[in-house]
C-alpha cells in the first residue's frame, strides 16, 4: 500500500463526522496493521491471501468486520465488490486473519459522492466495521476523506487515482493516516507511464501524429495538464488536440470525425467511466487511426458483454503484441493497454 502524491491540498472535506461519532469500537489502526501487515492487508482484499501475516498483540477480535464500496452497476465497481467477497471467502478458508474470522458488508456507491458518503457512514458508524476497501471514482473518494479521518478507520482505496488524497496525507499525516491506496498509482504516475510508453513504442507503431482523449473526471486532470507539451518535447510527436470528453458521452462519432480529418495516427486515451462506449464505436466504425493508452475497462479480467464480443469478433493478440483486425486480416496501428 502507498500514501503517494504531491499536489496541492483542498481544504474542503465534505461529510466530516463529529468526534462523538468516531468509530471508537474499531480495532486501532496500529493494532489492525500490526496483525495483518500493511502489504498483507492490501493483498488480502485484492484476493491474494498467501502473504497474510499473523502475530497480533492480543488486540485482534474473534471476528474482523470489513466493508467494501463500489458502484455495483459498473463493471469496475462490480469487480471490486466481488473481489472482496472472494478474498474474504479464501481468507476464512485459510484460517482467517491472525486466527480471526472475517465478515464482509458491501455498499453500492452508485458512482455518486452523496451515496458514497452515506454508504461509508453506514459501514463505519452503523455496522462498526474495522476497515473498508474499494471506491471507484476520485470524486467519490474525495467526498469521504473527512469521514475516514474522523472515523479513524483504515480505508484501502482500490479505484481512484487522484493525487489529492495522498497529498492530504502529506499535508496532515495525523488526520489522514488511516487512508491507503491499494491501486492504481496516482494520476501523476499514470501520466508518466503514458510518456514512457509513447517514448518506447510510438516510433515502431507509426504514431507520429496523435490526439489525446481523456474523460472529464478529476483523475485525468493531472494527465491532461501537461501531456501535450511533454509528448511534443520528450517524445517528438505532433499533438493535434487534447480533448476532455464529457461525462455520459454516448456518441463519439463527431470526436472521431475530427481526429480522422486531422489525420492522426492514433487516439491516445485516458478513459475509465466512458471507455467502453469509446472503444466499441472506434472498432465498429473501422476508423483508420489506432487506439490505445489508459483504458480501465479492458484491464478487467471479466469484460462487459459488448467489449467481450468486440474482443472475440474483432481483435486478437498479434505475435508482436499489437492488434489484428480479423475483418481485413491486417495489423491495427497501435495497441490497447
């Protein structure tokens, strides 16, 4: 787990709890982490139980209550909730955590900050869980940072890349020391990974001219702030545009028309919430430019129905790691990442 980040900190914490509502029945942060191990806690809730440690100091209860949060109707949120359920099952089958049984309660955040706060408070002040995991969407995480501080309950984020959360840890460690990031790395590092990838691969991919398309969410702000300049100066490619695509966009045709008219070699992406629609329409419309970058939906082991059909019917791994369009039996310029 990491508390990484370096951006400036907002002073506004929504949904703070009063001290009397703190989760005083919790196993303390130090006791919980000492018994499970910092890295073990992250691994356990990711479904990797082999590294779980024991050796608690007597402060571990007979039952450890965990809470998981995520948007149940989203493939990303559903994967968080189901992974937590699977992890708990496997942990208990392997003897629990430091001999304690583990229970899990899940809450649907509906990808909404208000619903996220309500669900978090139900878990911490209502069900008195000892730790929480999950959240998908930086807006949702930031909405409960104040709650996490006041509840004094360990939270392991599993799906929000904003650098502002770890920046709060750096700014006020005592208030925010209960927050950890299991994954992904924050968006500062995500931008760097895009630059590294472009430097290593664009030349062989034939991507000399690109357009950046990023969804208009908090997590992509650090990516789009300076990526045009960095791609041009560090990678040596022409960037025709950096577009922030609105939440809920269902028709990418006008966007792709612009990219095609500009003659780009590839669309370099930073997409999660609207990534499925973007990818499916790019493939169905048989656009002449490549498509790749950060694309969270294709990182899931279990894809949505439309993406699964896309992968089965249209795209397959080429031997060189690229993509092949089966309709014309030709390599697609670029690759998905």
